[in-house]
C-alpha cells in the first residue's frame, strides 16, 4: 500500500472517532431529559393508581399529566421508546395497565346500572309483566354499550362476565315468554273472532230483516235448527282450555272483551229463544183459530146440504137442472173446503159457485168455477173439496143418466 493511501486511511479513522465521541454526548443529553420526563410520568401514574378508587376524576387528571409528559419525552427523543430500555419499558407497561384500570373503573359503574336494569327485567318477568321486562332489558343493553364505548376491556372483568351470562339468560327467558305471549294472543284473537261470528249470526236471525215474526212453520223450524247450532258453537269455543287455565294470565282488556262478547251472545240467544217460542205459540193459536173457523164453515155447509144445489137460479135453469135427472141423486158425503192459509192470514172472506156433473155412480165430474169472490182466492180449495163429494142414485124404472148441478161454497170466519 502506498504511503499516501496509508495517510488517508489514518485521517478517515481519526475523523470517525471524533464523530463517534461527539454523538453520544448529544444523545446522552437528550436521553437524560427524556428519561427524566418519563420518571415524572411514572410518578403521576402511581398517583393515578392510588387515586383510582378514591377519586376517579383526580386519577384521570393525574394520568393525563403522564400522557403529556410521555409526549414531551417522545418529542425530545423518540428513540427511547425504540430501544430496549428496561426502565422505559417498565414505566410504559405499568402506566398502560393503570390507564386500562382507570377506564375499567370509569366504565364499571355504567355497566352496574345496566346490571340493575337487567335485575328489574328478571323481576318483571316473574310478575308476568313482559312489556316492562323488555323495557328494562333494553336499558341494560344501552348501559352495556355505553360501558363498552368507554373501554371494551370492561368485558374482561370476571364479575362483568358473570353478570353478562346472567343477563343473557334473562334475554332468553324474555324471548321464550314473548313467544308464549304471542301464541296466547293469537289463540285469544281466534276465540274473540269465533264468538263475534257467533254473535253476528245470532243477531242476523233475530234482526229486523230476519222476518222471524212472520215465519211459517217451515221457516220457524229452520230458525230453530240454526239457533240450536249456535248453542252448540258456544260449547266449542276454540282454545277454551287456554282461557280457563289458571296459569295463563291475559290482559284485562282482553278478558273484558271476551266476557262482554260472551254476555252479548248469551243475551242474543235468550232473546232468539223467546222469539222462536213466541212465534211457535202464535202459529199454534192461528192454527187453532183456523181449525175453529174450518169447523164452523163445515157446520154451516152441512146445514145447507139439503138445499137446492143451484141458488138464486131462474125457472129456466131449474127446469134444465131437473131435466138432467138431479132429483134422482141424493148427497151422502159432503167434504167442506179447507180455508186457505193465505186467505186466513190476509183476512179474506168470500164464496165460490161451482157447476158440475154427477155420474150414475155418484161421482162428481167436470167441476167448473162459474163465479168467485174474491177472484181465484178460494177456487182451488172449493174444487178440491167438491171432487170428494159422493151421491147416491135412485132411478127406479128409468134409464140412468148424468145430472147437472151447481152449488155455492161460502168462506167465512168469526171476527
């Protein structure tokens, strides 16, 4: 190696040594100041740790001073946090723990409020107050969230975890009770709708448009069948065992609604029963009156059976009738006409004049209505009756022949 190169190497080495000697001096000064600040911060941390359970606000204030000193130390020489300095590591580790403890201490009372709300929810559940239980549990969740926002480390506390498990069970119980209450509410609604439908059907049978007051025997029988069906329906109310179960608690409003509907339905059915019975008695009375009128009519007609068949006839008509052999026939069976129900309900009175022929066998043939008042009201009843009349013929020595006859049937009843 040349001498020049040797000189250069010595010069470079000397310069490096000078720089190496100078750097530690500057660094040492910065580190000392930064370490002094960290020592002061450590003192504040210890103070914050002591104050944490006595006065949280002062503890937080002391810890804030530590954070400020730590920041100042980092400004002076951030390398003290990068090097493996045992004192700095110990201070930072300790102060981080104190900071976490302060946050947990701050969050714990908030969470405790939530635990109290959770306890209220459990108590409400025991008293079957589901709505209040849900509200209280919502308060628990709110306080829990506030505590977590302060520090999620609160969830690592053993007592907190224990309380959370207990509150989780309360949540499950609320869900179970909610499901149960929903099932009960659905069942009760089904029962209410069932009773309401029964009440509506009863009111329809009893209402002004039902025409029960004017029902005939057929219509009345149909109403009675429907009424009996309604009675059966009220013994088959769905979920009846649920409504009578002593372990099931339903709201006062629901209980009152069901009780009111049942009372209204029972009252409607009683009124319907009375209306049916009253109409039955009315129909019996009308039938008795009709029978009485029918009997009176038959008696009147029997009294007339020996009269001339054609009343108010002219001499010419009488001669024509006699020439038709009427005098050889004797009436042996007279059937009175039945009073038409329509005429009886309408209060009609009247008569029918019928012309007919009598066969040698005594049978009435070809009856024809020649006059009636009111028109067509009594015609069918009169024709039906006269077809059942019977005559006895006595021609002696003459040739048997048909006879022509005419009679007037009266329809009347006592007022």
